[in-house]
C-alpha cells in the first residue's frame, strides 16, 4: 500500500479525489478477444488459432482506457501475443497512456498444450514484439485460464525466467471447478518450482497472486478478485470485502477481461456449460460494477504497487 491513506471499512468513504497519490492495489487486464477465452478443444493446435476480432479489441480497449483515464488509475495489461500482432496500435496506445504491458502468453491456450520448445520460442518472439510496441522490457506473465497447478508447471516457471521475466500472476489461492491452488500464499512470494503452493526465501521469479478473501493462511479464500466474480457476488458483499482487504494492509490484485464488461456477445452454438456461465451470467452487471470499483478505489500497475518486492528478485546470470 502506498499513498496517503486507505479506504475506510465503514463511515464516510474516500472517493480518492482528496488523496491523489493513494493506491489501493493493482488492476490487471487480460487483453483478448472474448472468444479466445472459450474452452479450447482437447486437440486444439497452437499453430492453427482462429483470427481475433480486431474491431472488437479496438472498441473494448478504447472503452477500458477511457474509464481508467477518467478514474485516474493505471493497470497492467497482460497482452495476448496474437492480439499484439493483430492490433499493434492498441498496445502502443496502452503503453503511451502509462499502463504496464506484460505477456498473456503467445496464444490463448494452457501452456501445457504447446510443445515446450515451441512455447519458449514463441515467448521469445512475444517478448520482442511487446518490447518493440511498449518501449520497455516486459516484466510479467499470466497463463491463459490461470492454468497452473501445484506441481505441473516447473518447466513453465523456468521458461519464464529464461526469457527474462521477473514475475508471474497466474496463481489464484482458492479452488474453483476450473482453476486455483487453494493453499498457496495470498501475498507475493517466491514459488518453489516443484510446488507452486510453497514459498522460498528468495528466487528469480516473484508470484503475485490474485486477491481472495479472507486473507488468512492455511485456508482457501473466496474468489473475489476477478471479472466474473465481480458480477456474480452481490455488490454490497464484494465492495465490503475489498475494503476490508485494504484496511488489513493488503493491496488488491484484481483482474478483468474485456468480455466481462461486454454484455452483448455474438451467439456461438454448442458452447460448453462453463462458457455459458462465465460469459452470460449476470453479464449486464459487469460494466456498472467495474465503474463503481473504479470510482471507489484507485489502482496502479503491478510494477508500481509491488516495486519493493520486485526489487528483491534474484538476478539470473
């Protein structure tokens, strides 16, 4: 937590205008075409990905950037490689406005679905493109679908270090039907590569977990930090939990997808139950609750909010 104060748990709420330097946590955006996030077929091929909808990306990115500008907040944009290649001008605009550019993987598939040698090659290309567009070396990574497990991603973490990244933000310390590592630490930590739920005293890669509640050790938290859950939880409960997290001294780490804020989506036949739930349940609530969160809380990038922690990342020679 940095700045001149925190959001109160009760009583008069600080709208942030009286404290322009206040930062309540990091907001992250997984920049992707909403159709990219639909469940992949078991035999999906990384080299035969569908084209992204450029008009959709331009429209939703413009709306997000205008909302962030109006709120005086910055965010970390985890940019999908195939999105950066399709709409490079969007990525340049995001960086120009002072937001952080990080990697959301070259393609929107769980990394384990890409051959390891190909994944590393694609990541090197992705890092080069993101650096060219943003003018800065990317520092962070988030796996599509938060698709990391306790003991299955040692190779992935090593690859991220090898391509020059300093942090990962793919761990959600809870359990849902689709993702999560329920007993992982709830604050930034150095993950053991053999078990991502365990921390080391130091390391070459910092894990920045997404906010869950309550912030207690040894019990899984409720998922409250993501776009679907912003829509699904009652607003009074969600806002109360976020306030209490901040008042306890823990910066927020929230994430959204453009699709979480867009209630008008194309009809696609034969979608899975997960897709129908994640994309359509209380879809009309997404944009209003996001505006409420931006009005009450002020956000910075991961690189800004966790600069002290990132400064302790061990350099790899």
